[in-house]
């Protein structure tokens, strides 16, 4: 074969390869893309030694309102789908205690309440998970929360002391929420 014949066959093969492998590109796939990451963060942490509980006047040993706008940010509140708040409570004091967490809207109205009645030590760590969204409480509670009120009440006397080292009550909470970004 001559040079022209080889070039013609080679060109024909390239044309067949490129036409058989080429596929129409779909640039509209971005519109079908769904991005829903899960965000996890600490919400509240309280640690109160038994000596503070004993020294408090009256039954309330703790009462505090916190500004909490993390849920109110547009990137979160408008796109949150569902989630879980997890609470861990440990009491190594000699006290029977009540802990109350209230979720507040901008006007200070209570949207949701979580209460813990805790026996004196020795007790196991109490773990509670509260779902929000389709499988739980209304997700609007989370969307509209802009403050948290935390209070603790001593239901025992103020003179007894635990025999455990460093007796205290500890409350930890964290949230894990799915948010639709796109």
C-alpha cells in the first residue's frame, strides 16, 4: 500500500474509534446532585462539684440561660433534615437531683424540655437520645431554637457528702444533624 492508503485507513480507524467512544455529555447532572453531610457538635456541658451543690442557698444549685444561635443560622435552619441530640448524665454525689434543659425561641418561649431525675451515687451513666425530624420530635424545635436554659435542683439535704473521690454531677450533650447543602 502507498502512503495515501495507509493514511486513509489510519484516519478511518481514528474516526471509528472516536465516534464509537464519544457519548453526549450531560451537564445537567449537577441539578440532580444531593449533598447531605452530617454535622456533629457539642451543645451543653455542665460540671458541678458536690460542695457547690451543698453551698447553694435553696434547692436550685444552678440556673443559667445561654444564647444559642447555632441552630438559627440560615445555612443550618433552612436546610436541616433530621438529627439526634444525645445526653450523658453522671452523678457521683450523695444527692438526688433534677436537671432540666429547655430550648427557647427568640422571644424566650419554651419550645422543648428535657428533664433528668437522677438518684444519688452509685449510679450508672444515663444516656438518652432524642430524635428530631421524621422519626421523632418536630424539626421546627431545632430550627427555631435561639437559646437554652439549664437548671439544676438539689432534692436532698445540703449536709451529706459522697464517699467517692471528687463527687460531682456532669451533664454533656451533643447534636448530630443531617443538613441538605445542595
